[in-house]
């Protein structure tokens, strides 16, 4: 039984993260798609680590590792995920799981702490088969029909087939036991440059943005690029380009301080060099933690569409295809992280929204939740060069363990 | 031996065009890709028609039907093509071949006419395997290596394999006999709305535009669409949209009266909704009959690229990937068509450039050339609904035959 004080927390974290990096290694990162052999091996590695943290656990029917402590007192749920994006970084996911494991090792074995940390590794946060399938299953948001319909976005393999090959067919999915946990805490790399550029060590997440996605479709008239005079054209591609530029001009005047928006894909049809595009569409995404801001921007998109339609050259429709409600992080969790940062990170912390989605936003629908960020070198993520300085990883672990202690003893 | 006067020309044309439409019919149009069974059957149909026009001929090693008359006196080359775009119209190509056949039937059998019309059907004008491979082979512009490298843009089938399956492997390609022909005359549907909208019957082509094609590539920085703040972004897709809009604003001030330009394809990389595009490229095409105009527009593209690069957010390169020299139509040919239009189309003719490419631009590199257009209903082409009124088809044939007579007797 280790009797590590909080101040020594973090010593085992680097070794554990490197052990997980060795499973499915790709250059300096990893390639561990959901239900791949290295992903499943990582889950088994975690199960083997549970006894030293005073936990028992198993993989449930959707691939979540869920654990329980028999210690009396309040229970705090903590974790993240172990699968990766394709050919991506070693910390996106494992950092939060290992911080949670470290907190459990330290606190569950400390007789002075009443209560325990229970570790979770949520399956498929990276969305190979869907959106947050593991954590959504835990909160009751995934039906059997959803699983029947899910398939791997890279290989096309059916989720049922992947579950069966992983030995998980027929195993029940575990649902949250309401009231068991005082809340959920998750650590993650920032995946942006804010902490690094300001010389800070800890991001205290105030909210996780909602992701709103739109398909904006322009309909003009397909025609011959040689014989159709400029004045006769109804070019759907040009209408789309003008719309993108108009967004760039108008959104900054009405957005929130941290709103971001992105046109990630453009398709002109038929897409041939000698044919004026008859239709064009763009995938457009808006992220903000404030639904009122998103509503204002969405209304502006509709106004812009009406302006285009009034000109009667091309028609445009704006269709919302994804509404991701923003999640607020519990203020008590933010306070606990801030106090822990004062102790272990010299107070070099910043309250900030998360621009990326995380399992914490799903858990926040059924219990209080909080998140902590550590700096990302160069802001890089979803790439095998993703990294965080060793000392920042250790500092983050110390803050995380201390924050868990505060949340259990409050 | 028919002794049809010019005024009765055109009577056989509709029957011939409908016979060709029945080979490879698709709805009211045809589907006759180069070297498909219906294309090859159409070539055989034409060979069978040659004797009634006083011609002998064969299919050469690249799929051209070339014919000769033994009549003394000047020879005029006339024709077009028999393959079609995929699932396209019945007149794009066959109209010009059948007009040429009709002219040969009428004039080659007329003892009062010294000289003869020699009919050609150029292979692959529609570019299934390349650009004008048949006519370019005839003028000496295609090497054996070009054929080795060519493949069907739809199926990927190698041209060598297609030639072999068509029984054309090992058959020599026929080159132009310099000095044999007084020139080349081709008829075609307009593929635009100019004649129809002005109530005219005959377009007298003054020039065939050059087609200049550019790949314009934008390089920014690929990043996370949630965690990268708007001010930190180097969005290649947005830079592309701004460039398209800038072209639309600046080109009208410096273009020629009939210049056209088209962005036919846009690709954002990686093209995912949650990733800021790191690179973006567009296929951009300019058409004009005046190379000086194109040079001015190309210089403007480079200036615009320098302006973008000076801002240092994204880099842009403009690469010319196709330079198609414009072709001027011979004034004597234009005069012959105009005089024939006065006789047979009530003078309802218009001198106009061709915005589309045609085999005549290739033939114009080695002999005087001319082109005649008939109206397209609704300006539609490269679609199975493409059509021309029967009476306009007959009028066009009468004008064509009379223009050929004038060119032979001048």
C-alpha cells in the first residue's frame, strides 16, 4: 500500500502514459482506433492496474471500463478515453485516464480521505463509430438500434461485428447509478495554444462549447463553361464563395468573444473544369458555449440566405444538421481546480471554455462535472506530434489529485 | 444518281440523324462513348453511306473515318464526330457529319460542280481519352507514346486496349496530305442561347476560343476547428473563397466582350467538418479568342496572388495547366456561309465566336477553316434533352451545302 502524499503525486504518471504509448505506437504517437487490438490491449492494461488503486472493474457491453471502490464515503467519477484518432497523439485521452488512476491510487489508499475516486475509460470518445457512444450509453442516451446502425467511419465495419470480435457481444451495458457520484472530473490536453502562449500551466474549464453544424446548399444552373455568357450564368459555386466571404465579414460583429466558425468542406457539382456548377454545398460549423450567440449567428445565416434568394440568381438553403448543446462546468469543481492550482502550479491557471467536445459534456447532463487542461506544445492535437512537457504533465497530475481530494472532502 | 438541286438539300438529313440516334439511344439522346459498341456501329453506318456520296473510305488506326473522292478539281474537307458525351444529346457531332455527307451526296454527284466534298468523322472530339485525339492525329500532333498513355476518363480502360477491341490495333493512322484540301468546314449546334434569343438561324463562327486552365492552390495551416481561435487561423478555404470573389469583382473591368471564366472544382483538404482546411485548390478556366486578353487576365491572377502572399496569412500559387491557342476562322469561309445564309436562311445569320472547342480549331492549324452553327433549343448541350427544331436542322443543311458549293467553285 503506497502512502504517497499529494505533493508526490504524479511520479507514476509518466511511466503509465509511456506504457500506454508503447501499445499501438506510431512514430512518437499512437494508432489505436476504437476496438483495434492496441485499444483492447490498453483496456486490459488498465484493468490490471485497478487493484493497486483499490478498485475492481470490467469492460461493459459497449467497451467502457467502469470501476468501483468498496471504500465508504463519497465517490468521485474520473476518467477519459483510451482509443485514439487514426495515427494521432499519445496524450489525447490517456492523460485523463492516468490522472484518474493516479488520483485513485493516492486517495483510495489514504485512510485520511473519506470516499474514493472511481476510474472510467469511456469508449469511442474519438467518434470512430458515432458521437461519445461510451459516455452516452452510460447516461442512457444510446439505444440498441443506435448500435445496430453504427459502423466504423474508416473501415465501414459494423459496430456489432467489432463488439463481437472484441468478445463483448451479449455483455450488458452499464448505466449510471443515479446519486452514486458527487460528480465527474476529467483532465485533457488543451489542444490549443492559449495556455502555452500565456505561460500558464492549468486551464480551468468553465464550459464545453456546443457544436452546431449546417449544410448550406446553393442551387444555380449547370451549363457549358464555354458557351454560356457571364451575364446568363447562375453559378452555384460563385454564390457559395460570396456567402463564405459574407460570413467572414458579418460574423465578427455579432459573435461572442470565443465563438469559432469553420467551413470544412465544399463540394461543387458536377466538379468538372468545363462545367458551370449547378449546385454547391458547404459544411459549416459554429462552436460557442452560449446558445444565445449561436441562435443569433444562425438567424444571421438565414437572413443572408434570404438576401441571396431575393436576388433570384441562385437559391440557397441553410439546414442545421447537428445541434450540440453547450455544457456548463460546475462552479464548485472550478473552485477546487483553482485552489489546487494555487498549491501545485503556482496559481498559473486560467478559466477558459473548451472549444473541443469531451465526455465531460455528456456526464454533465446527469451530474456536476469539471475539467482541467494542461498545455499542448504548439497547440497541436489529432496528430502524432502532439505533446506536452513532462514537467507540465506531472504538475497537471498533482493539481488533478489535489482537486479530487478537495471534491471528496468538501 | 440523284440530281438534287441545292434548294432541296436537307431532305435526307433528318432521316440520317434519326438513324444515328437509334444507335445507342438513351431517352431522347444517345450514350456513345468513344469506342463503345454504338460508337463503332455508327462509324460502320457512315462507311455504308459513302458510296451514295461518291466516296470511298475506311476507319484509320485512331478511329477516324476518312474518305476520298476520285472526282477531279478542288477538294473540301468537311465533318465532325460521331461519339457522344456520356448520356448526352443526339446532335452534338452527328449534325456536322451528316451535313458533310449531305453536301457530298449533292455536290459530288453534280456534274456541274468541279471538285468534291470529302467527309471526315474525327474520333474522340468529346475527349473520353484525351483532347481532340482524332483530328490532332490527322494533323500530326499525336505520338504513339501519347496513345500508350491515354485511358478512358470514365472507365480507366487503356486506349490501346480499346483500339485492339475495336479491331484497330496495327492499322496505320492517316495523316493529312498537305495541299489536298482547299479547307475544312464544320457544322455544329451552337450549345448556347445567342441564336435562339435573337431569332436567328445561322451562326457564322469568326474564331474558336482558346481554353486556358489554371490550378490555384492555397496553403494555410490545418488545425482543430474548436480550439483554434479565429485570430490565430490560417484558413486555406477562406482564402480561396475570397480569391473567387475578387476574380468576380476585378475580371469584368479588364476582360474582353466575350471572355468567360469558371471555377469548376474546389477541394478543401482534409475536407472534414471539424478541421480548418490546411490546403485548398480550385480548377479555374478562362476562354477567349484573343490571347492578349487571356495574358492580361493571367497577369491579374498573379497580381492577386502576390497581394494574398504579401498578407502572409496563406500562400497561393497560380499554375497554368492547359494553354489552348484560339483559332481564327478564314474570312473566305465566313463570307461563303453568309452568302449561303442570305439564300437559304433569309439572311438570319450572325458572326460570333465559338465558346466551345471543336475539331475545326485543330484543322485550322494546317488549312483554312470555317464553322457554321445552328440554334440549340434553350442553349442546352451535353445533356440528353439537347435539341434543335427540325426546320432549323433542314435550313442549316441547305446553308451548309450551298456554302460548300461556293467554296468549291470560288
